C-alpha cells in the first residue's frame, strides 16, 4: 500500500531547514533528528507505510508548543502532534515532512476536583497513569481503549473502549481542552461547568479533530465514583446472531450493563491460547455490571435468563477482582492474541460501527466475506454500541494476499455505510479511511474543509489527514 504526499502538502525544503536549525539551537537534546526516532514517530502499530517527520520535539509546556507552532507557521512547515503512537490509521505519519511534537513529557495531573467529579491533566498522561493517580480518591476515568494511550491522543481521535456502552466515549467525557492553534495562540474551549449554552461548542470541535486544527496541551475530564460492587463474566452462544439478539434485549430491558463485548469463535481460540484460558471456542459475550452489592447480582442473573432465551450459557460470572481482571486483561490483549494466530504476519486492524439492530447481519456477512476471501481475521466488538473490530493477518511478502485484504476492508466499510453505519466507530480516519469520508458525509465534508481553512489557512496542522483540502472535481 503506497501513500504519497498530495499536491496540497508538498515539502517546503527551505522552511524545514530553517525550522530544524532553529529548534536545535533553542532546545538542544529535546529536539531530535535521528533516523530511528523520526521513524518511530512516523507510526508504530499502523499497517500504513512509514512517513517520518523531519524532526521530533519533546515538549514540556504549552508555551514551548506555542513557540514551535509560531516558528513552523512562519516557515509553512507542518506540525504533527504525537502521544504514544498507538493510533491505527496513519494519524502520525508526516506525508510532507515537518515537526512531530511529542507530548509524552507533558504528563502531570494538574488538578483533581473530587466534589465536582472532574480533573485537569496534561496531554501526555495515559489512561492507566490517571487511574493509578486517582486510586485513593474513590474516583476513576472509564474510557479504556485497548492500548495505554495518552489522554491527549484519546481526545484527538475521539477514542472509546469497553466501557462506552455505559459511560460513553471521549466525546461525552471531555469537558474542556486547551489547544495551541495554528497561529500560535492557546485557547481553552470551555469552563468546568457541566453545561453551557454560551456560543459554539469548541470542545466538541477539537475532540476528534486528529490534530488537524491544533495541538491539545491540556484537558479537563469527567470522573466517576468507583462502583460499590462489580460483577462480570463470559457467556458462550451458539452463533453470532444469538449473541447479538441477547445484546439487543439486554439494552431494551434497561439493564445498566457497563461492558458488553463480543468475541467470535476464532477470536476466542486466539484468546484462549494467548492468555491461557479455557472458555468455549464459540461466539462469546464478555460482560461487566456496576452498582450496589445487590444490584450487580440482580443484573447478572437477569442477563443469564436473557442469554438462555437465545440458547446461550452457562453465564460464568464472578465478583472477585482477580478473576475479572484476568478476563479483561485477556480482552484488551486481543490484538496481540490475534497476531499469535499467524506468527510473522502483519496486522491490518480496522473497525466499523452500525445500529445494533443491524449488528448481527453485518458481522455474519463479514465472517462470510473473510472465509470466501481466504483470510485469517478474528473479530471482537463493543457490541453494546454496535462497534466491532477486525484484525486481518497478512503475509506482507504476498502481493495477492495484501490485495485481497485491502479489498476485504473496502467491502467492510461499504457494508457498514450501506447499513446506515460509519466507517469507523473509534479508530478515526487518519490517512487510512479518507476515501470513505465523502461517501459517509457527502456535502458535509465541504463544511469540514471550510472550518479547517478558516482555522488553519496555511494547512500546517497534521496535513493530509481526514480529508483532502481540495475537493475532487
């Protein structure tokens, strides 16, 4: 798969030379131009070919980010924000070179407001770091993508995770961001109040913008009380359709499930082998319930009855923390478990999201497509909100297999769009899914371009991502 710089994002050689020389003088060892570190900041887990930046700056303050952005704007050199590099669609590639701003050293928790259930953090704080910091407060932050991603990156890509069915995504849980805009000014998008009708919602504009509008340097996040009790477990089903029907009925019954994850038969085989489990190798739902001591027992028992109506069960559930942690560790390791199915293969990880009424149909058609195409591709999904992931394992030395894999991914995206879904529930667009934006949003993309042009007229903020600035004629 080749990725080339478009005409709108061609390299500015003289500008790059001027900016890199100046940054080396200003910041010394905190500005790096070595080949290995530049390639590391081009991408990590993505399958899309590497496009390294010209230099990597390790920022420590918002003021430093402002200085770098102003200098880059003066010389028309791209800026590519970087968290921990766990994105999957080429978000941190540098198709026309530029400066990668690594925010990993901006990793302080600045304020925790226990009474208000919120906190303010720098963008380099990871989700695990934050919950470790909060452990003695009785509060937690629920958004949990599989990787230990940085919170700035999670906001930029509008990340989600296993808890989304109850707690929502980053869209619902970011109260405000501080961002350095393309002209070098720092903007705070909102106050800490839980609601406001004062002007445009700049917070939601920045959440999911993938670094194309500014560099996030601070976030205020919604927190939640740690539940009094938690129960959870695994329930096998005879088919994907049966599992999805149980999901729909569980939601319709108003059971406040916190996590509801589907793993298909191949996915269960990979999890069992990788995490040394012994669950049935059939489609399974992983579930978790939060609430009172009595409440989590009642919820688990009600779900067990629903599962039985669709031929599922037995529902093996428990309240012991150690057993639950092993279960969810296995679920979060699904990507690595999938890779172990085919040692030496490269993973093309993709996701789509459809209305839950179409979920079973979409997954069944996807499994049929995988089999007919002759691919190895386990499926896991946040089925409580209609989102599922496919990890296609490819031999990168087999051109025909790469072509078949890319064809499958294209059909998957088109299938989701035909079912009134989206080409991505939580991975984002980056470079990898740009071609689906016009199909999904139609004329709406023109208004996105207008916003981008108004805020970033020089197109220096992560250019070549989400959509092309020049519409197709």
